[in-house]
């Protein structure tokens, strides 16, 4: 397993981690897939277009609009309602599985792997496991 460490800068932020995930496969001969997993309850991971940074910003805004901060949430942590962060993370999901061909992630031309922060800024981790 390879661990990627991240520092996020905003409450809601998508961070392109495609290159960092790919670098985890240097020397991982024979892998047929990559499991990318986020061990946090207020963060997730997704595959989306990474050619235009505006797509990530649009997704950030959409998540905030789909799950409002002002809905009268019950879960309160450290004096703050972070329940919307948990719901947004549930929508994104904690893992993606990507095929690997000849040591390279088999992503589509426009696809990238994004870490999804919903309760930042924070220090975060992503685990990448080559599967055989």
C-alpha cells in the first residue's frame, strides 16, 4: 500500500491526485488494478474530467448547492455542524477502482482522479493499493 498525504486549502475542494496515484505504481509490476481509498468520513474520491480546472470548481459548487449548510442538521462536532460534509462525502464515496495496463492507469483521455475535501482545510491521506 502507498500513502499519499495532502493539505487542503478550502472547506470544499477537489484536488487532482492522478499523477500521485500513478507514481505509486512505479515498480509495481503485474498490477491489474488500483484501489484508491480515502480513510476519512468527510472526504471522498471520484473520477472526473481533469483537462479543464473549471469542472472541479463546478463540482465543488454543485455539492454545496445539493447539500445545504443551512438545513438544520442534528450532528454537531466541535461546536460546528459538519453533517453536510458527511453527506457530501457519502455522495462522492470513499474509493474508486481503476484498471491498470502495462503499469499505467487505464483512464480515459479526459479522466483524472480527484480527492474530494468537504470539511477542510485539513491534512488528509489517500491509500493506493495495487491489485494483482
